[in-house]
C-alpha cells in the first residue's frame, strides 16, 4: 500500500469532510470531527476554506448540549455545480445539478432518430451549449456522463452498447473536454445510479449494497464500504448478462439465457406479445396489470422470478448487505420486491445468514442515473480543486 504525501492527505481529508456534509448535513463541526475522525483543528481549517469559497455555509444553530453554541453547516445551493449528461437508449438528458442532488435546470430530447456517433454528439452539444451559457456557468466545476455499457472508463470511450443507435467507439470524454474546457468523467449508468443512492438515497446508512436498475436493459452497481467497486476491468455488477436460463434466449453479447432477455422492460413486453397480450408499451403493460390483466400480471411475476435467480447468484459472489431495486418499475416496484422477498425466503442460503439480506426500493424512480452524475464528479474531481 502506497503512503500519502501531505498534499494527497489534505485532498483526502477535504473529500471525506465534504462528503459527510453532503450526506449528513446540516451537521456541526463537532459532529464532523466525530464522523470523519479528523481533529477539531483540521475540521476548522477545512471548513473555513470551504466557507470562504462559498462551498458550504453556516445554515442554522445546532441543538445546544450546554457550553458554547454550535452552528450547523450545509452545502451551498449554487456552488460546485455539475453538468450532468445521461445518455439512455431512448432519450438524452442534460442538466445542471447542485451538491444536494437538486436539478436546477434540465433539457432532454428523444434519441429515436439518432443513427451515428456524429448525430449523438450534435444532440449533446445542442443541449449542453444552451446550459453552459446559463446563469450557472461560472459555478460549474465538472461534467459527469452516465451511459449504458460497455464502456472503457479509463479512456473515456463508449465502446459498443447493444441496441444503441449505432453509437460505438466514441471518445466522449475527450470531445467534451475540448469543447467546454472542464473536467469530464464517464461511468456506466447503473454505477452512477448506485452513487446517487450513496449520496442522496434514503438508504445511505447502508455501507454495502448492490443497485439493480431495470429498464430497456438491466445493469448493476456495486457499493463496498460506501465506495463504488467496478472490478479490474470496470465490469463488476453487470447483472444483466448473468445466466438465468441454460441454453436460453440468444443475447447480443454472444451468450444464451442472459437476465436482460427475461427481465428487462423490452423482454417483458415482448413476452406479453408472444402470449397474445398485444403489442404494448411498458407503461401500457403496467396499466393493464393494474387492472388485473392475467397475462400482464404473469409477465411481471415471471420477470421477478428470473431477477430472483440473478440476485441469488450475485449474493453468492459478493455477500452484500442489501439489494436496492430501481429503474422503470414505477408503481410496481413494491410488488416486484415483495415477489423477490418471497423467492429469497425459499432459499436456505439466505435464511441461514446471521444478518438477513435486505431488499429495498430505490429512492429515485428513473432519475438515479442522471442525479448520480453529481456524485461521479465529486468522487473524481475534489482532489483537483
């Protein structure tokens, strides 16, 4: 393990302290010293620097416990802003987001007509140029890009995501850096969603969890000790391509029986059509299920059952504390989670654990992969600030 020089140690201390203010604020200096393990003198020095830069502010008086009055600290609403870019299969969203995870301004467009790298870049520039000239422009400190994989994160390249409008081998980080002269960070959309849960989710007290996002594809993000774990090649948590059916449906990845071919929203609507339930959109399917349509209800149950197989496999590999389920499940999120809990109850592997594995809904519906770009920039950028 390499040692830390003074500059690196100072940067790490700043990161730890600011992250605690973001995730636990409003919080007093005394409490920060306890939660971070930093000395009162170090906390005071960093806090004074942050207040001077308008990154944090003294927002209220803390509850008195006797002695000198304490003042609570919180992050400022308009400092260290992120320009977040979410590139989905169906739409593009660009916006300005603050350190509280609040979207200050956003624009989005459909990607249905996108057929090439050039068309995608033109669309990103069209939205980003507008936002970069907004009243927030002087406070933007980085750009976070959230996109379906596979990606070459270390080089900032979108490789060749399946069914992704012919976008491939796109060095998006370099292109955005050249245009906007800002730090740019790229990460898999489900990893970004997991970071959103760490920073802004209702379950952020959980140290170890796996986020699973269900949409037109399926992906996962692994959090270990509140830090994103991506593995040696950045592919940790690719649950959508775990095998749930031997010799099953062929997948674009070259395998057969991948979870994505059974439990993604596209796979579910396709199955309903094959069963004679009609050519429905995902929202139409959910609406019919709400009216107790038998085929649509069976489709959701089948989706949850295959998802349960994948979760058992992931648990065997990672031994995590919790699975957080998000994505496009909408009002059926709780139904899917209840179905998964029943399936896990049938497994002695789960029941014999001293501490039972938790299953929880995402704090966010479909916005985690966008809001999490704030955390992506924060995790990477503070050492350079």
